[in-house]
């Protein structure tokens, strides 16, 4: 099986998207780590949402950005 076959076969699953978002809400707390994991779960849930147009590659890049921001100590202050 080609690499693209695995990513092209993800079908919309609104129940799974809703479950991932519910879990994200449940674990989101005051700590930056819980907010970070919740943000990643929300991004992954978009993969299963029929109304979202995203790919595993886009989600990977977005999650990578979330992790990079955390590593840098957060987003810069806005004026």
C-alpha cells in the first residue's frame, strides 16, 4: 500500500470528532500542558469532521507548531 493510500482513506466520522472534542474539553485545565493537549485533540478532531477540509499533513504541521510554541515558552505578548 502506498503512503498516500493511508491518508486518503480517512472517512468523516462526526461521532469520533465529537468524542475527541469532548475529551479535549474534559482535560483542558489551567496548566499549559492540559491546554496544549486539548488543542492537539481539537486539531485531530478536525480530521474526522465532515465540515472541515484538512489533511493529516496539515494537522501534523499545526501540532508541530503547538509544540514549538510551547518549547519557546509561549506566544509573544501582543501590543
